[in-house]
C-alpha cells in the first residue's frame, strides 16, 4: 500500500522553505558578485532601459513537448519531460554519484506514451543523481516523477538546485518514502517564481537532485509542469 510518500506537502512548509531560501540567497549572491566586480556599471539612456524592460517581461524558456502523464491519478495538468528524464537513452548532463546508475526495468504505467526499459537506481544511502540544468520561469511551478522502493524501507530527499553568480544553491523541498510498487510522487515546488523574479530576464537555470537517505529506491519519468505555456 503506497500512502503519503511525501512528508513535506507541496503547499505547506516545503513551498515556504523554497521561497524563503531563494529570496534570501539569490539577492545576497548577486549583491556579493556586484560588490566584488571591478567593472563599472554601464550608462544607459531612458530609451535603452525601457527597451530592456520590455525584453525582460517577454523573456521565456524554449517550449517543450507537453502531455498529461498523471491524468490516471486525477492530475490533468500538462507537463514537459526533463531532458533524459525517462532514463531510456543517454544520460548526458545528468550527474550520478555514489552508485546511482541507469538500470533495466521501467515504471509500469507508460506515462511517457509507452512502457520503457530503464529507470534510475539509488542503491544505498548517499547515492545521488542530479538532472541537467534547464531554463524555468514562474510558469514552471511544480515537478513530479514516479518512484518505488527496492524491497526494503527506503527514503529519498529531493532538492531543487539553482545556478547563481557565486555557485549552485540547493534547497530541499521534500523527503519521500516510496512503496514497493511504482507510484507518482506528489507535486513538489520548483521555486521558479522567486528565482525568475530575482533574475535579470525572468528566467533561471534549475536542476533537480535526488539523494537516497536510506535503503534502495528507483525513480523514473521526471516531469516539470509548464503551467500557462
């Protein structure tokens, strides 16, 4: 029986933590970067500033193919698959560490359109995988994926990571305890609205990080919700 795999609901403390951490960390890193820069700020005319503001307001990320992978579970939102997020081909751009590996055996529902052959294994505590960085905006509020335990009690912590002027900031957004059969994770917050609002053009570069806390787990088919695209 797979019940309440996420200890941190999307709409409560996880979302608050993402917003709080990003709201504090991103301006701080930007300010520090500006303080250490030796390049004087460029002078801009009123016309140039107006044009820049218009461009920023219109800035978007490249559109991805969309589907309704979680419709079976009552979620009619459209999602876009993260690059390589079905784990069926090359994992170029993905970072695997401490035993994390692409293995045979896929989620059984075929949420990408067909049942695949592979998934991503987190075989023991400390095993970790991070997705490639991808462009997000306020229109990318949540992400979902499928997971299962590998026969023993397991738990996985999930974080969003953002590129900043002084390096990558990772913010935990939940801890899951998957059951013995494949099931979708609850929607989790990306924090993209805050990260995008604090950037120059309304976009940000985000990666998703999954780390085993205990036991062995698998994840598969990682999607981001491109709402309002």
